[in-house]
């Protein structure tokens, strides 16, 4: 239930809210967080300050220092779309540290935006705006929608993107609503658009699932324009990000009420830090999560010289893909994929992300394994070859020449 004027208690002079955004080098993105904080204050009738995880000031710790002398309770509300490492690790560690630093202060830790009816309604309006610009109508035309999220290394976060897409599809006359990602995981936007085009819809609406007009949103628009040029028989357009919309305030008000009443529910049953999920076994365990969060906080402790901060702490040195399309799968690529992951986990030297891939266009030469950014494609790879790929190429940058199918 959304918090409204009648839901807000009469006496809240001693309570404040800290709205936590990610933080960006683009001041426009940081201003969006501050604007939402100001509008939350108008909506809730309590002081609302903005704080940032990284790249912008104030930090969570500094923001709480500013609030501590004037209130006895602070509810932290997170302006994160999905529950990945920032929500599960970084903010909880910052809150725990703040509780230690301010024992006189009660600090509640709230949840992320997540899946919410108001967000579905907002996405529906974003889609309708694109339809209007294209001159199409979902009631009479075959309209497909592609919801494009950032992408995460956390399967729990990625699954919520799929849930949003399904809820947007339910009860609306779209021919299909597909999920894609602009980075980190699959399916990528290009792949999804080409797959949707095979169904020959009248139009494709691409919805960037981001808060503001940043680098990733622009990348979604660029990919959409390229697709529109390549497929002239399909009208295609990209929508606006979520922006500063009153419906976001509805969601944030609900998250505030959950935080202040200590009724926050997290998806612990599918959290990679709490249960072993296939392919993510190395992430299981609170100690690993805590270490990652402490390292992250230290990496971004300097908020004054963010231009010097590469912000590359999560990027692996190499990305390995294994084709698991029908032909390669028949030739044993799933076993190759699993063996690669096992060997990489056992290695102390390689820094790599290993993922599945759809068809790489070399049917009959597989199983195909690619290594980026090196541009090396290995063909005819068997499980017996995996140890050499890891120990030679991934550990020591020595290409396994007899397995090379092509170089890019």
C-alpha cells in the first residue's frame, strides 16, 4: 500500500530519511537523486537528505553525520533498481558502520525499488509514448516490447528484470515483451532485437530500464537506431528512462514505510551470497560478501577526485564465452563450459568471467570458445583441452595455438 498523507504519523519531528543513490561523474544524474529527495520530503513531511555510494558527495557516512545531531531515527531508502551487490553488501556495511559510529541513533536499512505495480504502470506509459511517436497502436498493430536493463553479475537481480517484463506483458495486447541487457549478462540488446525481428512485428518498442539519461541509456538508443536502420520493415523506437516521476515517489514511500517499521523483505531464497546457485558457488558465504563490500567502500573513499577513479573494480581481465547453441551443444559444449568454470575457480592466477553464448556462426567447427578482449576463437574444444586454455591462456596469456580457429 502506498504511503499517503493519512498514513504519515502526526509527530515525525525526530525522524529523517536518507535516500541513497549510486553516484555518478555526471552531475545531472546526482541532481536527479537530490530532486527525488526534495520531492520525497514534500510527500512524507519529514526531512529527506541524499547520500551516495560512490563518485559523489556526501557519502552515506557523511550524510548520517549531518543528520545525527537533529534526529534520533534515520531510515535509509535505496534508489537502486534491483538487489545486487550494492543493495546486499555495500549499503548494509555502511549502515552497520554508521550504527557503530552513532550508538545514540536508530538507523533502519530499507530496500531497493524492485518490482512494484507503480513501476509497471510507469513502463506502460513509456511504451505508449513511443507508440504515439511511431504512429502505431498496440490494440490494432503487432507491437513487441524489449525491456533493456543494465545487467548484473547477480542472478537474483537479473531475474527481477525478467519478472518486470512478464508483468508488463500480462493483460496488455503486446505481441511479446522480451528482456535484454546492455552489458554484463545475456541476452544482450542486439541479440534480442534480431531475435524479435524474426517474428516480423509491425513495431518494436525498446524501454531502457534506467533511472536517468546516462551513458547506458544513450547506448540503448544507439543500438535501437542501428536496428531501425538495419530492419526498415519494422518501426522501432526507444523510450525514455524512468526519470523523476511521481510514481517513483509512490515506490519510495512504500520502501520508507517498510524500513521504519522493520518489515523489509529480501529475496534470501535466491541470493547467491546465501545459497549455492549453479555457476555462482564461489560467491556463497557472508565473509566473501563482507570482504567485497569493505574493498568497494575503500576503493571509492575519495569523493573529491573522482575523475581519477577508473571505476573498474568489478570488471574481469578477460571474458570467455562458450557457444551452447544446438550444434555445439550436441558436440559437448555444456561439459566444456562446466569444466572451464571449475578450472577457473581452481586457478589462483586468472581473472575471468565465463558465460554461455548463442550461435557464433561457426557451426560444425565447435564446440567454440572465445576469449575477449584478446579476440581469440578456439574451435573443436573438448573437456581435455580446457586445462590448457586456463593454465596457458587465461593464467599466462599464452595462446593455445593448435586450438585456434580464428583471430579477430
